[in-house]
């Protein structure tokens, strides 16, 4: 079945640094979503992307829907300690709008050193 | 406050003892879904529901049942739990067509 490759698996950075993570797929998607999961909580939606090439920001977060429709990236600028958590990408393939089926990446664990 | 709620948050049970995990949303969403999250396997869809009385299997439906008698509720039923169903479970909901899905806080289930 379809899979998403999310990288890196984990990051340990200094507070104030910028962060970049990405997801790639072997097939095209028509929706990309980025979620953050704090320990003991459910994933929280950060950014949703619906068009190839779309670039969307949410505060210090910026995400882009790749032109090829097979990838997406998430950037976090000027990281702070509360950015700690697991970040997931999720994609929806063409034809799956009725099922709502999302394919999830494996997650990027972010740790921020104050 | 718009939210998805799940109960219980934590549950330890024994093999074969039927259990139900409840899910409720107050956003009038038509679409609801259940996922399980396991280390190294990410989030996998168990069942989903497009509307009241409309449910369908996801990727890993074996050993689970669901019902959608009301729009706001979507319980997950384990008729005879087994240890391989030990996992972290999430309920999610969204508007139709299913766009951004909003997740509940999770239910950590341990089956011994």
C-alpha cells in the first residue's frame, strides 16, 4: 500500500534554531496535513495544504505542498521549548475523499535544548 | 469548546472481557474514525463512519466493531480483546468531505 517516508526520525536542537522536516511518497497526494502530538495527547492539526505548490504559514510554522504532489515539508523558525513533541505528516490520495483515509508518516521527534 | 472526547483514557483489562471505548464530538461533524497507534507502525485506521448508520472498515478492522446510532457518538467495541490489541487508540472527526481530522486525547488500552 501507499507509504509516506518522513525524515528525520528525530532531532535534537538548540532553542532558537530553525527546524525542517519533510515527507515523501512514491505516489501523488491531493491533500497534505501536518500534526503535532504532545506526550499523552492526541495529534493536533497544525497546517492543511490542498494545492500543489501551496505555501502556508501558521505563526512560526510554514509548510509547503510539493509541486510534484509527492512531497511536503514543514519548517519551524526560532524554536522554543514548547515545540517539543512528535510531528506527523499525513496525506490523502486521489479517490479517497469519500473514505477520508489518511496515510501517516512515522513521525519526527523533536527535542529542544533550552 | 469544540472537541473530541474519549473515555476511558486508560484501561487495563484481561483477555476475552468485552469492552467499549466511547467517542463523542460536539462539532456536528458527519465523518468519524478510529485509529490505533503502535510504535514503529504509526497511526492506522480501524473503522470509519461517513454518517449515522454508515460505517466501513479501515486498514485493521479485525477484532473490532463500531456503531453510529447518533451523529455525535462513535463507540469502539472489542468483543473479545486479545493482547495484540494493546495499543493507543484515537478517535477523530471532520466535516464532509473529510478534510482536516480533529483527534481526541487518546485511550491507552492494555490487554493482559
